[in-house]
C-alpha cells in the first residue's frame, strides 16, 4: 500500500471504535450472566467472534479505494433488495417476524446491511445528480424510488421500527446534501399533520401499545409498560457510580427482557452509573464528530456524502435506541451500535467505520 | 470554530449542513445525558431503594414422588409433606469477617457459616461439621438456592428454628415432600429406598438428564432411589420441582410491596414477570405393581422366625405376586441418615438383612432341580417311563459310592417314583448316562445360570456348571462325580429363589419360559397409562407335552401320593403339584453360599410348587436357610401362601376356578411315616 495512505490513517477513529468494542464486550459479558444459570452463555462467545471478525473486516474495508463502491452502487443496491426479499420467502419466523436469513450456524439480518447499502446508493445518486442551490422536494422523487422498495420489504417482514429508521436515514442524508430549508419546513408540517393519522390508521395494536407504554409505563406495569419500567429502575439504581461490575441486581435477575440486545445500555447504566454512561456517550459523540470531519475533509463529493450518511446512520441508531430505553421514544427494536449483541449489527457498523477510515486516508489522494 | 469541526476539505459545498449536523448530534446527546442524570442522579435514591435492596428469589416447590401401588390399588409407597431446615448461601458469609462491618448489598446482618453451624448444631442436634460440609457442597450452584441442612425436622426443632429466626438470617424452613413406606419393612428389598444423592450419582444423573431437563433437575440434597424399584424406576418416579418467586429484603425475609404508587407498580411488575417464569411442580408418575399386598403380608407372617425367601409368581405371565426376604430392614433409615454404628450392625448381621435374597441369594437347588435331569432323560431317550433303577440305598459310579438319602433304599423305582420319593440313586444313574452337557442344556432352557431379566438389584445369575466352566474357574478337570452331584442339584449348581419360581412356572405352563415382571404399569398422577407391561415369552423348553405331562404328574404325586415327600402339605379343594428339596450347606468346594462356619450347619429347606395343577394360577417357591427338610419346613409355608391366595379368590386372573375346585383331592395316607427328602454327603 502507498505509504502516504498509512501516513493519513485516522488512528483516533480506530482507537475509539476499539475502545467501544471492548466496553461492549465487557458489558455484554455481564448482561448474559443470569442468576440461576451457571456458566457464560454462548451469546457472549459468539459476540467475541463477531467482533474479532468485524474488526478484521473493518480494516479490510480500507484496502480498496472507496470509489469502487460508487461504481458498484447500483449492483450492490440490487443485491440488498435481493437479500431483503429472501427472509420473506424462506425465513424462519422468530418472535413473529421474518427478518433473518438462515446460514446454518448463523443467521443474517439483511436489514442491518441494508442501512449501509442505502447510504451508498444515495451517495451515488446525489453525487451524480448535482443541484445548484440545493434540492427541492420534487428532486427527491427519484431517490425516493430507491428508498421505497427497501422500506416496503422491511415493513412486510414486519419491522416497522427499522422501516421508519430507513426513512429517517433518508431524510438525514437529504438534509446533509442541502435539501432546501423551505422543503424541510414543508416536510416537517406534513409529518406533524400525518402522525395522528398514521397512529390511528396504519399502526397495529401492538405498535400502538408501545406508544401508550411510552407515555404511561406505570399505567400497565405488568404488560405494556413492563420493559420500560424495568429499564427505568435498572438505570436509576445505577446512581452516580453504579452498583459495580457484575453486581447489577436488575440485570442479573433477568428482569429486563432483551438486556443483551436492544436494552443493553441498562446493564451499563446500572453497573457503572451515570459516570459510565457519560464516558460511553462521550466516546460515541467523539466518533460521530470525527466522522463528520472526515466528511468535511473528503476529497470529492461521493466520499463526503457517503461519510455523512454513515455518521447519520450511526447517530440515528444511538438516538433511537437510547431514546427508547430512556423512555423518550417508542421501543422500535433498533440495536445500540457496538454494544448490543448481534453479528449483523456489529459487522455493519464496522464496515461503515471501515469506509470512514478509507475516505479519511484518501483525502489527499488522486 | 474549534479546529475539530473546521472542515478543511476540498469541497465546501456541505460545510454549513455538516455544522448543523454537529449541532443536532450534540443536542441529541445532551438530551440523552440529561435523561440519564435525571434518572440516576435526581431520582436515583428512589429507584435504588427498590432495585438494590429488595430482590426477587426463586423458591422451589418440591414435586411429590410417584406413588407405588399394589395390584389392587393399595398404597405401598406414599408421600407426605415434610418441613426441612434450609440455609441460603447468598445470605451467609463464607468466613468470619476479619473486620466487622456491613457486607455489600446486605444489611450488615449476615453471619458466617461457622456461627450458623454452631447455632444449628445446638438447635437441630446435628454435628456442626455436617452443616459446614453441606454449605460447601453447594458451591457452584446459584447462591440464593436453599441448601437442605436437615430434612423432615420435628415440631420442636421447627419451633426452635422459628424462635431464633431473627438471629439466624439465611436460615429458613421449607416445605418438602417425604417418601413414606406404608407397610414399613414389608417391601424393603423389592421397592427399595431413597437416600441423598451422592456426587458420583449426581454426575451420572446429570449426564442422563442434564441436557433434556436442565442441569438443576438433580441437585445436591435431592433424594433419589438407591435400591429396588425406587432405583430402577427413578426417572419415572421423580417429579419435576416447581418454582415460584418472592420479593425478599436483604435478610431473606419476604416483603410485600405497598410503598408509594410508583414503587408498588414496579414491584407488581416484577412479580408479574416472575409469576410468568414460575412453574408448578409436576408430580412423578405412579407405579402399579403386580404384587398382591395381602399375599405379601401373609408371606411375611409365615416367614417369621425363618431366614430365607419366598417368591410367588403367575406361571402363565411371569407376574410376581409376592416376593419377600426375611430378615428385612426399615427402608426409611437411609432417608433419615443412618448412623455409622447402625449401618455396621446391619451390614455385619450374619442373616444379611440388607441382601435381596430372592434375586441375589444363590442356593444349591437340591432336589428341586430333579425335574430337569428327569425331563432331559426322557426327552433325550435315555430312559422311558417304564425304565426302572434298583435303589439299594447307594450306587457305585466311577469307583465311588454315592448314597441315597434313604439309607435302606427305595427298591425298584421308575421316573415317577423317583421324583415323588426323591430317590437320589435313580438320578445318579441317569445323570451318569446323560452327561453334564445335556443336563446343562436343559437347565439353561429353564432360565438357570442367567439373570431372569426382572431388572432389579443387579440380580445374580446363579450357576449351571459345565466342563469348560470348571476348568476355567476351579482349574480342575470335570469328573464323573461332579455330574452325579449336579444331577441332584448339589455340587456346583446354584439358583436364586426367583429362578426357582420361574423354572417351576415353565414346568407348570407347558414349557414357556416367561420374563418375570413386577411393574404392571406406569401411569401419570391423573391415571393416564404411560407404559403397560405385557407378558413376554423369552424361551421354550424343547420337549413335547406328553413328556412334560409325566413330570407334572410326578410333581402332583409329590403332594398326593401316599409316599410323596410333601404329602402333608396338600390343600383341600386345590390340587397342588410341587417338589421338595433339601440342599446341603457344609461343603468344601467353591460355593460361598451358606459357608460361614459360625452359622448353623443345617441344610437349606426348599419347596417349589404350582396350583391348581390343571390350570396353574400361582407358583410359590420357598427357600428357608438352614431350615432342615424341605418337605417339613418349606412346603407348609408354600401351602399357606397358596391357601391365602385361593381362599380370597379375588385375583383378577382370567380362568374358571369353580370348575376345578369341585374335583375331589385324593385322600392322603395318614399312616405313612414322613420320609424326609435329603441328600447325603457324596464324599
């Protein structure tokens, strides 16, 4: 490899990701220790393997010039559509949804990889369709045609939370590539007006329950509000310094469903307290800001949009996940990057960061 | 702007929006951080009161073990609730603290195990060391799971524990299930007993059930079947413990959530969650045995004062109706925890109360064996019914003199008389002609020399000697004298009482060798049948019915002929066919049965019989160790067992007894002097 590439390698981003990986594994180890169950669950060991493989994949992502993804954007998009279709046809039903592709010992969740593929294809589109003075709403019609198939397939799986996430990601990218303020205002008004309609017409009872639970978890502590309420007590019990590693009462008595996936931050909050949460939030924020800096320094348009989209994807996941756990947003089943259990999620985030590193190290090239 | 967001890139197109994005993200994180600080810093005290001080603990609901019934539904083994004293390791310190002070997460009230052990030792009258040992044996389990310190405590002990409850955090009383044996020691060998699982058993059981039932299916402190049916049917009898959850404070006391609106909602939410995780105890499966309680009781009465074994069996099916060994032992002593001295006394008792003699006692069959050489001789054409042998009281074979038990001799005897009067000389003669190989072939056909397949208590195979066997085990060549001894059931021959009953069954039922069984069916607590036993024919005796008829008729003669060796054990109204045996005890060869020189040198008394002769419904085999003559001691016992069986006439066995019962029994000759059946020493 060119020596200049190495000279411009963004060691800070790499370091932050590795620290978060380590924190994630340490925390997950605690999350899977349950009273009454001896030994460490295989969940932890498979996560160790996922992280190790993902770090290698992340570094491998830096080898090829990222512009190859510009050329391959549409074929990759096609592949993404294909992958999203497979579980609908062959997928096993896990807790009422067909979201996974069965790969023998592992299963793959294509909607995770789809986030990256969406960002790539949007970067490609906006890169090749320059609009002086910013995009208008009508200019979003074509890229929306790219979004709709993905969202539809995910919605059908059914996974409304992730489908909504894709829409948010699309809006975020559109904002970043200079969607006109006027268009943003119109969009905001349309969303505000249509929310009540969506709530009453498009949502199922199950989905509405999650909104009700958010607004009043104590109203039905045994049912709808259970998870949010339990999470709240676990987080609150952490106080300033936490109960200590592996000593979280809530965590280890199995009171919090999904405490190794979506609700993994409750374990950290209970055992490491507010200080622990603050450290992790700082690391995340540093990663995001450094990512945006990569976007700003990118040599050309495609790289800039790609990097921005990636940062937006990571940020939105953190926001939606923590918002749900903290009782600020409805529970949507979005995982916390680098902390939650799940091979697809871990690998996708690492691939994204790999691209960031790639864009960063080639900012003075060609 | 600070350098970190001073985008120095080549295209400045997106710079404003990137700055907006940074602002959004910082704002988002500030909101999240604020929420964390509200929950953790502002409201933390409130939440921690519930989340850290109180905890929810699993408590086990002991599953009742399956009940064991006799064939009529009488309870043989039952269960009742018991009160067990337990400790919770999570509330007890491993060591005395070097510096006194509150332990983390607890109220500072935790005692160390040494102090607990001292207190419990005083209150429960057990050694303190055993409390510590039990505490340590539980390492590796979930620490909140109770460890049983003393099961089934008395009311006084319970009251003592309750009174000291406050001073003994971590000690509690838990309701368990205790096995009780309704009829005491009546079924000790057959049904067996329970004992606390030991570590090697635990390992074995976990290997078997860990994968399907979970690693905690069997745990330290569990009681498992150690012997008999309790051991063999352990997987069916064991129930699956249930679990429920309670809210506890730091000292292990139950807490009722009622504080404040929010806190209560939280506690209720946890309870609801745990209720979902809880599961009821599912009782073990019940066993219905083939055993007849009344018959078994009668057997026990009859065996009072005797050492030995009685087996009663349905000849057509192999169902065991009664099986009892005397002396016996109290099956509950092992569950209570037997003292070393009591164990030593039981173990070294010369009458071997712990041994299941019916399955593991190996006795020389003596003359009860004679039907085998007789049948072999007829089937192989060595003799016919007309062949006679002259018995002068002895016979010379291979230069040695073999005596008949009747010193004066029987005169000319044919095969029938030879059996009826148990003439040894006749059998010496045909045995020499038959050879050991052919005798062994028929003996094996009757199931001798191999376990019967009852599947309990590692039953012994007995012994059918052969030339190869002697060379290999005794390291001496087979001599003609061995064959001669073997023909009258002495020498190296060994049978178990169960084998004797099964062999007699095959004679009675027309030559079908049945696999004996004692569990009729296994059913769930609500009566659904899981497993139903079926009679199983495992072999057939290679003779024609006419030949077998000769033997059966001779066996009838044993009781009904004026000269029969068991003529005094006839039963009014029921025709009984049987054979007496008197097995020699003092021998210098290898057989270790009954060779203890300190014990009586009297012979073993044997009797095996079936009835009614025309359509047999029951076989009874009796062995009385050192009882003397089979006809005098063993036969009356068998007669009384049969009397009980037929008098009640309530066994659900297909067949028409009325038709047979009207046939008059042959009148016995009162004047004839009893001739004891005995085999004199061969050397």
